[in-house]
C-alpha cells in the first residue's frame, strides 16, 4: 500500500488526511483555520498539521510509504509555482502566498502539489466518485461562494496560469449589482451563501422579516417546508443557477455537471430543482447528452482530491 498526505485549506477549517491510492482515508484530523492571523498563521498551522500526521504514520504504520503531499486551497492558484495568484480578502494576505515553496522547504524529501480547492474536488470525483465514467464534466461547488472546475478530455483545464473555472463569476444579469471581481450580476451574487444573504437583506428591507433566519440555511429549510416567502426568493436563486448551468452546457458540452458543496449537502432536493430550472434554458440536443449529478465523495472530497494530485497531477 502507498499513501499521500492531503490537505484542504478552507476559510473555517484545515483538514488533513493520509489517503491511499484507492481514495481510502487512513488517518485524518481537523484544525480551525486561524484566518484572523492571516497567511503566515495559516501556513504555520498547516505545516504543523502535516508534521504531526507524518509523525503519527511513522509511529503507527511505518510500512506505509508516504509518496508526497497534495494541497487544495481556496483562491486562484498559479499552476506553475503553486502560489496564490488571487484570493478575496476572507483570508488577509492570502494573495501571493507561496504555498508550494514554503511546504517544500519544510518537507524537502517529499514532492508537493498545490491546486485550487474545486480542482482537487474534481480529481476526487474523476478517480473515485461521480466522474469516473466521464471524460468531459464540470464540477460546481455551492457554498459561501461558488467555485468551479472544468475537466475536458480527462484533464483539468487550468487556463493561462491556473485561473480557469471561476464559474461563480458567470454573469446572469449584466444590469445586476457590481461584483468584487469587477463584473456585474455574477452568479455568486444570487446563489452562493453570501449572495443569498445579500438577496434576503434587499428583499426584506423595510418589511417584517419571516419566521426563519435571513441566511442560506434558513432559506433552504423554509423552502423545503413549502414556505411561500422562501419560494419567492428561491425562484430568483434557481433562476440564476439555471441560467448559469445552461451557459456552462452551451459553452462546454459536458457529459455531466457534478454539484457539491455545503448547500447541496444540507438540502439534496436542491439538485432536482436546479435541473428543472436548467432544462428549459438549454438546447434540447445538448440537454439530452448531459446529466446533473451529486458529488459522491462527501465532506472528505477536498483531502482525497488533494492527495490524489500526488499520483494524478497535471504534467
């Protein structure tokens, strides 16, 4: 048996795992992301976590060789040097962080691979999940933000430097509000956790609030219960998702769109609702060749996909 270290750097937690070549998690641990301390604190915590996991393996499973370290990180990752090319300010100072270089300096005996967190999710789905039988698919992660990854002819599409797949910044309303990316009416402004919070604040401004919390979790729970006010908001959310998914299908002609993230984990009924919103907006010829599928790797997909880079990284 051979194994690798997988690390998933998120805005709220750092996940670490030892993963074998079959995608099985052998050891795992989680730590809070010290976002308030910025990039330096996060890197220190991450390197200490890797060190601890390697020590655990040396002590408890010395016969299992660790072949490398794979890291999935939020933000646009420069595919050439494994640094953060751009990130929003959720993590202060994250843009420019040389993740690969700092990790390789700490662990010089192990190769280190770094990619965007949704790209590594796509790797997990390609080798161990819903994308195993597809050569052309797209992953969309619905959470606090909306991330994407594109797989064409079996390979992750990185673009000119590694920024491809920013599907949350497809515009679904060119007259919509300005997004932090510079565009107007981006999908993230309507269908991410943060976008839904903005939408709810606007829609209920000056009105009596409903009997549920004005956030994505409250909205989705109320929608599942058949609440009329929640259904009105969800018409906007689903319209935005249907428009964006139709654009993805028209642009890329994928076999599948694999949908994951915290929002879908919370409310599985969201996926068939997205499908109903997408179908009438899509060319019939393309629609009959695409499936919308739930991600199968679950909340471990980040660390599994991160570790998979050790064996399945792009050349």
